[in-house]
């Protein structure tokens, strides 16, 4: 057991500085690719600039607070702040016409495959639990939930990409699973206080809240696709 934990610590310390930045860059690249495929009108460009700036400021601020050790003594206040930012940001993300058109212009499996990084988050939770930074119940729950969602991400992605029967249902079910994992984790964390060192603290402080927004955007994309496909049938019936 100890050798496994030591190996995971070494592996995660090697990849962690890169995979967080890679996710941000992929998200920004995906955003601008989607806007470009949707036509990149002036309003869409403004939407892209605002979204990019918000994401970068959110990430850099969270990262600097983590590096400075700010989270540990203020965690009970700062833990819900990340989720509050994510929830507030959902308002423009779900109401923007430009972003809706951008989601229509890209394959729905993109946002599913992106969250394969949740498996790495699960491994981080496992190491934090094994090294005594997390209580037993919450640590194992968080590790199992994130790892399961991350491992199932490419499965759902392939299913949606192949267009198998019920592919939208599979995509929506995977997103709901990911959201439920966050909801139950938040409840457990509320009744089971904990603190984490940097960089692991970046998972609940930034990565998980950002992932919630990815889930909701994916659901919005799948719902819009379902509506588009059902509209011709309705028109034909009338």
C-alpha cells in the first residue's frame, strides 16, 4: 500500500503542474474553435474574450492563493467561494446566444472527453486520504467518485461519437453523474471539515467548480441537439 501511495505521489507531483494548465488551454482552444465554426461574429468575439479573461483570472487568482497558503486558514470560507463563482458564471454561460450557437457548431463528445482529467483528481484525493489529509469517509468517497467519472468520460465520449442508440441519454446520464458527485462531495465536506496542501487544494478550490460549468455546458449542448432533431418531425406532423 505504501509503495503504491509513494508511486502515485511521485507521478502526480510530476504531472500536476502541467495538466491543470493543459486543461485551461484546451478549454480556451475549444471555446475559440467553437466560436470560429459558428461564424465568429463581433458579438461572439466579445463573448469569447470575456469568457477567456474570466477563466484565466479565476485560475491565476486561485493558483496564487493556493501557492501563498491562503486557503488553509480560511478554507471554511473559501471552499464555497469557488462553487459560488461557478454557479454565478453559469448564468451568462447558459443564457448567451453566441455560446449556444458555438455549442451547436462542435461535436458533443468534445466536452465529455475533456473531463478525463477527473481520473487524475480521483488519484489526488486517494493520495490525500492515504497520507492523512482527509477523513476516511469523505476521502474515499471523493477519490472513488472523481476517479469513476473520469474513467467513464472516454467511454461516454466514444458512445456519443459513434452515435449509438440512446447516445444523448448516455451523455446526459454521465453529466448528471458528475454533478451528483460534486453535490454529494460538497455535502460531505460541509459536515466533515478538512484542509489540503497546495497543489491538491486546487481540486476543490478551482478544478471541481470549473468542471461543474463544463457539465452544465455539455447538458445544454445535448438538449439543444435534441431540440434541433425533434423540430423537423414536429413541423412534418403539423
